C-alpha cells in the first residue's frame, strides 16, 4: 500500500545492497537515472546493508538488493528501470 506524501515532500528511495556486488553497480546507476527522470523531487540513497543492518532489519529487508520507497519495502530484488519508474510514478500520483 502506498504511503501518502504531501506534494511538496521529497520522495526517498533507499537501495540496500551488499558491498562489492559487481552486478549491482551498473544496475544501480541505471535505476537512479530512471528514478530521477520519473520523479522531480527525489532523494536517492545507496545503503550498505552490512553497515546498516539494524535499519535493514527494521524495514524488513531479507534479500539483497532491496529497494525501500518512503520507508516501505517495495522491491526485494533488483527491479528493471521500467518497474522502478512505474512504481515511483504511481506513488507520486497518489500524493497529488
């Protein structure tokens, strides 16, 4: 369920990942680019799950990579750029 945001609030995306994952590096860059094109006010944060284990557990992150949007675990595996874009647009429209 999408959490309502005020129109003026910045959407926060947290990408939980394992350090040194070579497959994730390029994918994260592509996802960040797609996210910034989809949503105007966006805070993008890449989170090392090992260094931030308590936060990951608090959010329900069990697999890596995982993506949290506005404090809600939305993807438990690496989405495509289109899947992330669609999820962000749907959430952004829900806040209008």
